[in-house]
C-alpha cells in the first residue's frame, strides 16, 4: 500500500475543513509530526474509505478546490493511499485539483440537456449530469465558503442568451414530469397519480404485483425470465443481468 504522502502541507483553512468533519487528529500519524515508528505502524491503522468523499467535499466546499497538501492531509487522516484518493478527486467534475474562482457554474451537457438545445458549457464548467433531467437545460452554481452556497438553475429556453441568471423554484410534478400518469408508461406510470407516502395507495395502483409474480416463478424462474429478456447492465460493461 502506497502511503508516501510527499512534502505538501494543507493550509490552515483546508486543515480546519477536514478537522471539522473528522474531528482533530488523535495521533501523530493522522496529522502531526510523523516518526519512523509511525510509518512502520501505519499499515496496521484502520482505513476509513467511507469518509473519503465527505472529506473531499469538505475541502472543495470550503476552499473551492483541492490542493496537493489538502489531498495528502485527507489521506493521512483516513490512511488511504494518495493514488486512490487522487483517482476519486479527479474523477468528479464538481471537484477541482487546480485553483479556480470561489463561485463556479456547472452546466449540464448530458443527454437530457443536449436534447433541450445545450451545445457547450459556455463560460461554465461542463458537467456530465447534475441530476436535474426534468428541468433541462440545467445548471448548478456552487460557491465555496463557510457555509458553501448552491443555486439551481433549470428550465430555461435554449434561445435565452443568459439562461443561468435567475434561480427558478422547484417545478410542480405536472411540469417536471409532463407525461405523469400516461397510460403508455411503465416505470413512471404512478408519478403524479399515487401518494408516495401511502402503501395502500401504492397497492391500489398495482404496487407489488411484480414481487408477487417473482414469488410465483421462484429463483430459477426469475433468472430465466431476466436471461431470456436479454437485459444487460447499464454501468458501461453491458454484462448480461441474468448471469449476474
């Protein structure tokens, strides 16, 4: 396991952001002056990979980007190899490994927004998906600080020259999913029709029918149905779901 963190040190603000999440370091290995004995015992330290994304967010949200020193400090605190943490930090478009302004506009350039006329991010940062497909074309303005700020923009006409200058409230279901209740829908046929907080309402509209059918078929029958349907994974590899 590569635990060579280099000589870069976090700024006081970066250190404070991480410590606010994780608490102050309780050992020299986690953030104080390290000795050869610390290095020898590091391999026995408990790793905390589940805190990696929250720690990266803590720094990015406070400062606006993640420096080499901040990344190294996060790795020391969590006993995670720097190469592994770098892979995560450099993967997500909402993070930055280079200095940038405190306020950044992330513009969705994924399929739903492309269909609504978006062709490039303009002066913003291109983002593959912001989870705002029903409000396409969409953008998300993030402003680093204490506390950080986030503003959602969506539903602007593609011809609007300045589509991301006015915050728009969350649209009603009928506007967010205009096909709500459509008879031709499968996965979304209950949207806007069923009370999502009521199991009785869900059952009255066909809820759990697929589960009952699965019990009737049994494990082997379910696998056979999925295999014959030709369903494949959506994670990129398209591996046959029936085989899984």
